[in-house]
C-alpha cells in the first residue's frame, strides 16, 4: 500500500496522554493483526486490546514481544467462539458449544450461580493474557457486552477486584434517549469507582463531529483496523471506512 503520512495526526494529544486511539480485536486473525501492527508502528494508534482465544492470538503475542508494545488491554469475548474456561451453563451456548450472542441479554445472568460462571470466564481470559505476555492496563469487550444490564455488574466486580480500568459506554447520543441516559448512568458508576479508562469514549464518527468540544478531556477513540485481502488498504471493519484517512486528522 502507499506510504502513510502521519504528520497530520494530532501528536500533541497523544504526547499529553489526552487521546487514546485503541484498536480492538488484536489476536483475531492475520489481516487484523497486521493492520494493528502497522498502525502502532506508524504512530496512528497508541493502544490496543487483545482477544486471547482467537486464531491470531499467538501471532499477536509475538508482535507484542518483538516491538515491545505496552499499552495493551484485554478485549473480553463472550459472544464468538467457545468459552476458554470450564463453562457449565449450556443455556448460554449454541449446540456446537459456541457462545450464543443473543443470551447476553438474558435475565438468567442475575442468578448468582450463573454470574459466577461468567466472572470465572472473564478472570480466566485475564489471567491467560497475564500469563502469556503482560497484565492488561484496561478491560473492554467484544460487541460492548460489558455495558449490558446483566453483565455490567460482573465486569465491575472483576475490575474492582483486580484494580483495572474499564472502558466507558459510548458517550454520544445515538437516536435514543433511553440508550443515552442508560449509558450516562453506567459511566457514572464506572467513574465513581475510579475505574474509568478515559473521560469520554468515542467512535471515529462521533470524534470527528465532536472533537472541538472534547479537546480538554481524556478521550478514548475505538478503531478496528483490518487489511483488505489484497493489502491495498486498511479499513475500519466496524465503520467500513478508509481508516488511514480517518486517523490523519488535524
């Protein structure tokens, strides 16, 4: 792909620790891993979060060792693939043993014996990362399931136990006052427990539309780098845009 010009990236924000550009899904597969490594090595992002049970996990570990990356979080996965721990709650799994992503909204999670199984799975993923490479400096989750009503208390408990920062809910309005004020409430709980990884959590789109009003805050921007199959471009797989163009902002 063409040489990337990084001099337009807002370096002052990164240098002053005001802007965290975090790439999710590190460890998921080769195209994602190589895109994240490219972005880290070209100073387009300064943080990433690791999936410990995916096919690209060992490749991601090798890259962390080779390049000495330090700002690494845990991207907890409870919606794709199979549990990593001895998870004995079949009602949350599909027939093939994979997670059923629709069940993260189940009120069965309020049952103490069920919440303990999810807590054990989250801790297992955290400890696997710590044993394999380093202790994560924050926790977030695949598909934002740490912010769902029945899983949030479990994630909060783990974060408090290990004294580890937790990603906020999205801080911007998305056409639903109910969703917006629910997220405000979750964020207040995270902040009141001094667990917030940032002051505000934004997507690329929300950052680009709100950055003038957010400049005084510590911001986390979520990105999902992925090379196209022909390696001609790095896109954001979540927002389906040319990621390099989006990251080289003024």
